[in-house]
């Protein structure tokens, strides 16, 4: 009887606080840990400017540093948002990545799952990345197993690719004809390069803006080839995936546009993000039928046009396939939470470079 119950779909609530530090996304998903049965309500809780400053100060810090204020920000924002969704029995809590060095000190997500479980009175799955890193994987990206389920849900019959343009960019090539996400050759995933984070930092520093909304600034500028070429010389682009990045691994690219006017600097940084994706696409086993774009960067028409101009496949927001590009990552952590409770793998050699499929995550029970 227990085994039978374990296969039933459940409603799970996923929460993601991404590298662009804008806020927390939460979304409900009905799943058995393999198939998507239904998408549910979602919500967003922005960080205040004061909270964002506290989080920024925590970037690059590791456990043992005094991070109690930042941890409190993460836990309070999540508790406030997640309490709005009493429907879900289980919560998938990613937390806030503040440092990521898979070949060095590890990976660090702020937020204590046990504290959140107690505050919400619900079981919380958390610490999704550590086990993969401990076993030699990159610990990221983790959304690819969910991308496989999305491709199946869409009815895809040939390879498709998902691109997340968040603070960092990450690409997943999916072959939906494979039996499952852990099968060899089903997935290839990796971080492509910086996406919005350095562009946000540029416009914040120069103009006090949160982002280059709708690509308005980049649209008025010209791409400066010399700066773009210097950026593309970075060895990261030649590394064979899987590979992953920390938010600020490319922070020095701000120096490459330091002498440029605002519009040219924005256009050049937008081209840097788009060209990094184009180079990433060359690593895919086949040209996918379509590149479905999720994350905030899909709302930047300049970035999207540059991608379409440089690629041989259709470049479309995930909404073209019936998905929600603002919530895909939150949904992914709802999906992964159910997989963890059912001891199904959450990463594999093709997604993080881990030697064998691994089921990561800890479960904090109430
Ligand atoms: N209308 C818009 N025009 C241009 N850029 C936008 C727009 N809306 C959002 N963005 C960009 O998208 C970013 C937010 O993207 P998203 O929420 O996907 O990132 P994230 O989840 O925090 O990052 P990651 O996926 O790396 O963890 C914003 O910080 C901004 O740079
Ligand atoms: C260490 C970490 O938090 N990485 C994030 C980051 O943001 C985008 C990209 O870099 C991706 O690798 C990952 O997030 C998504 C949700 C993932 O794991 O799939």
C-alpha cells in the first residue's frame, strides 16, 4: 500500500530566490516526481532595497561568516510568501545562493530549511546542491530534470532546448525520446555565461536603475566589437560542459565597457550575454527544434533579437509552449522536492558532471 501511495501525484510548492537578487518566486505544481500533472497558482515577493543591500553584502561569503542578518532576510521573505499557499503539503526551498565554487569551497545557499519548516508547519526539502558537489558534480544547474518533464508535457518528439536568462544564463538540451532524465544522452546542461547580473550592475552603478528595462538603453547603442572579443577570450567558453558559474565570476567584464558611453556599454554587455549563449549552443549534440527562453532576459527584446540573429533554430519565450517563464524555476524546485521525497535522482552526469545520477536535498520534517 505504501509503495502505491508513493506513486500518487501531490501538490508541491517550490520557491526560488535567484542570482539577480530581485525577490522570491513561488509556484504550485502537481506531480508524482516524474510527470507534470498540473500547474497551480504562483506568487512573488520582492526584496526591499534595504533587504537587497543585506543580501549583496553576503555575496561571496561562506558558512561560519556572520550572515545572520542575510539569513533572516531570506527566511522572512520566504515565510511571508509561502504562507500564502497552504494547499501544498511539501515545500521545495532553494534558498539564496551567495557563493558557488564547486571545485573549491563548495556551494552555499542561505536559508535554513528546518527553520522554514517550523515557521510554515510543513515539511521542507532544501539544500538541493550539496550532495551533488560532494560527489564531484557542479551542483548546478538543477532545473534540467524539470526541463525534461516540461518537454514531455509539451508533447515534444524531437530535441528542444531551454535557456534561462536570469542573473546567470543556463542552457538545457533535452532529448524527450529517452526513457527518463537520468538516462545517458537525455540531457546536456550547463551555465552559458553571465546574463543579466552584470548588466543590472552596470545600470545600477551608472544610472541608479534596477535593470535595462525592455532593452531600452541597449537599443540606442552600438556593440563595440573589441570589448566583445576580449570578453569571448575567457577560457570558460572553451571548457567542455558540464560547467557552472558563480554570479560574479564575470564581474570584471564591467571593466571592458568602463570607457564606453551608457548606451554602447549596455548594447555591448547585452551582446556578451547573447554571444555566450551562441557559443554554448555549439556544445549541444544536435541543433534543437526550438530554443525556449525563460527568466527575465526573455523580456529584453534586444537580447532576444541578438539571439535569433545568431542561431539557426527558432528562439521563443517559453510562453510559446504554454509554460510560465517567470515561474519555471520555482516550479522546478517543487518538482525536485517531490523527487527527493521519492528518492529519485535530481542530477546526472549530463547535467552537473556528477559521476552517477544522485538524489540530493535534505528533508526537514515537522
Ligand atoms: N522587462 C525587462 N526588460 C529587461 N530585462 C528584464 C525585464 N524584466 C526582467 N529583466 C531582467 O531579468 C532579471 C530577473 O530575471 P530572473 O528573475 O529570471 O533572475 P533570477 O531568477 O534572479 O536569476 P537566476 O536564474 O540566475 O538565479 C532582472 O534582474 C532583469 O535584469
Ligand atoms: C549555484 C546557483 O545557484 N546557480 C544558479 C544560477 O542561476 C542560474 C544558473 O546560475 C543556474 O546554474 C542556477 O540556477 C538554476 C535554478 C538551476 O540550478 O537550474
